[in-house]
C-alpha cells in the first residue's frame, strides 16, 4: 500500500495570462498560490504537485512547479485547454482556495552536477525549467546551459524577457517556431527540434545532462534521437505529460 501524500490548502494569490489564445494555441496562465499555514512545501526544482479543487474530490491533475523552492509561494504555468480540469481552473479567482499534494517526481534538478546542461522543452513543458533557472538565480550559480524551446508561434513563448535575464548565469536560448510562417524579423529557429539543430548549437552531445519536458511523442522522439547518437540513457532526464 502506498502512503497517502500530504495535502495542504493554498490560497490563489494571483492568476495571470502569460500567453494569449490564437486559432491553434491555448493560452497559458500563471497560478501563484500561497500556503494558508505560511509554510511552503519543501521540494526540489523539477518536481510536480497535484491540484484538487476540493479536498475530497476524486478529480485532480498534476502540474510541474514553475517557482523556485526558495520562494514562500508555488507558481504553476497551466495551458488552459478547456478540458475536464482546466475548465474548472478557469472558473477560479484570486483569493479562492485549492489543495495541493506534497511535491514529488524524479525529474529533479541537481544544481551541484558539474556537467553542461541541455534543457529541451515543448510548449508549456517550459514550466519546470523556470523553477530550475529561478533556483539557480537564487543560488547565484553559473552553469554552461543551453535551452531548446519549441513553440507553435512566437506569441506562445512564456516570459522570454525573464528567460533572457538568465543569460548572465550561462544560459543560451534557442527558440524554434513550428507553425509560424518565415519572418525576416525572427532570428531564431524554425521547425521541430532535431539532431541537426542540436548539433548546430552543442559542440558535443556527450558528457552533458539532458532534461526534456513535454508531451509523450515529443519526449520519445528526442530520447530516440539522443540514444541513437550515443548519449547514455542515464544522462537523459525526462518529464512526460501524457499526450
Ligand atoms: C507530471 C505532470 C506534470 C504536468 N505539468 C503540467 C504543467 O506544468 N502545465 C500544464 O499545462 N499541464 C501539465 N500537465 C498536464 C496536466 O496534468 C493535465 O493533463 C492538463 O492540464 C489537461 O487536463 P484537463 O483535465 O483540462 O484535460 P482532459 O479533460 O484530461 O483532456 C482533454 C483532452 O485534451 C487533449 N489535450 C491534452 N493536452 C492538450 C494540449 N496541450 N493541446 C490540445 N489538446 C490537449 C487530450 O486529447 C485530452 O484527451 C502535467 C502532467 C503531468 C503528468
């Protein structure tokens, strides 16, 4: 029998729109929550927590934590797809209470790992990387880090200014647009993240740790590319979100 995870009540402090809805993208909202007892969960960057709207509900969904473990609040970045649970989240307001389970997961960032780091995200899969980068900022730790971030449209990018603000910590950012038409003003990449794109920006695929987050097909395709290129399975951490 598995032990029941600890659950705590949190108050929604703010709900903000991070990206807007387009004809083929859903908006991503930030939900920032503060623990009613004033004591935040102890967790590691990369972990997720499950949200229940009411304590005794059967329905819940899991979300990666986007805030740093050093903060006294928890932030989630949630794609509002109007599904069974996200449509309930859409009805919540600032000041409402929800219940969060104790964070868990194996997609854990190790700030003491001396290897170069490659973050690979699709869409709202960027959320746990905000937790990791915000935590590194708190630790004031520089790393050799490269982020590959795939979005459908330029307007789907979450907090680009904040991401760029981490360049002083050693972060290099490569955003790729998979559905926008060519635009002379865009100096990033186009198309899906593939071996050619990885090789263009990484001098070596080995002796580094990969963190990949997104839907099952995205993560599986990238893991296959990396394994076929000789990367050791142990050097690839993945967070898979279902579809
Ligand atoms: C460990 C973990 C961490 C996660 N972290 C996050 C996170 O940080 N942010 C986040 O937004 N989600 C995250 N998810 C996904 C989240 O748990 C829900 O699955 C998601 O919010 C949809 O829930 P729903 O009940 O609204 O949709 P459902 O009613 O469960 O799904 C409705 C249908 O929508 C379709 N669908 C699902 N996702 C999409 C999509 N992106 N675009 C179009 N159609 C879709 C599917 O076909 C599904 O059948 C995470 C999942 C896991 C397991």
